[in-house]
């Protein structure tokens, strides 16, 4: 089972790799849910992880709060995405919604086109959980058609423990079969990851405490 450790800045990278993390999601400011790390953090972290042969997904999120972005914010995200790719990130994580919490497909296409041109994988982050459940299946299919590699999802609001969302997570996983990877996260730790992975029949899990 692949364990993706969600880390803030450079501080914990050596420790989580030593303790068994096989992929890193690199963030700044996890108190806000994760935002884009600085150039210096990206450069240092990606050089270190390359020496360990550990892939990194860089968070592309210009601020905390909602996922409804202005044109200026999309420009910022495009610049940060380009930097992450050129510094050696294997992937980037982002998600753009409209005021109704559906995918902003125009903005997503803009960033997806850039990511594909730079040969980096794209992860739809937990903005997916803000999409109304009645439309998630169609939005998931659209993301798969656009070449998104995986979706990071808690299966519902982060205010609910992940075990309360198992039923919907199973539904999302059933929709995704053969289309796109599903990466469960949010409240998955080193103590419960095996149980949750078995419950969901998944081969990868994500969390800030995914390794001891």
C-alpha cells in the first residue's frame, strides 16, 4: 500500500520518508488546508526527495478559503504550477470551482493544459468534496476525460470522521473504476490506515499522520 504523506514546508520530509512515506504532498500552511509552498521550499524539498527517489505532488492553491478563483489568482496558480514542474515535481494538486460549487471547467482546462504541456500529473484535491454529491459522478467522469490522474477525497465534509464517509467513498471508488485513481484522505493515520484501506479496497492512502 502506498502511503502519501501530506507535509508542511521542508521540516518533516526526511522523517516521513524514513518512516515509510512513499509519496509526498508538499504544502504551505496546513492550518488553512494547505497552500502553495514558496519557491525556496519547493527547490529544497524537490532536490532532497529526488535523491531519495520519492515522488512529490505540489499543492497549487494561492490562499485558504473557498476554491472560487479570480482571473488573477489563476495566473498566479499557472506561474506556481510552472515553477513546480520545472523544479521536478511529479505532480500538482489543484481544484477550481464556480459559485455553485461545480467544477469551473474553463479554469480547470487552462491549468490542465499547462500541466500536460509540462508533463506533470494532476491531482484534483479535496475541493472535490465541495461539489454537490448528486453531480459528483458526472464531474468525476469529466476529470477523468481531461487526463486528471487521481482525486483526493474525504468522501464528505472534513468535519465528519472518515469512517462516517465510508459508504460514499465506496460509491466514488465504484464510479472511478478504470477511469481515474481515488486517494482517500483526511483523518487517515498510521494506526487506522490498514483498516480503512481494507474497508475501501484501495492501494493508496493520504494523511498528515500517515506514518508515525
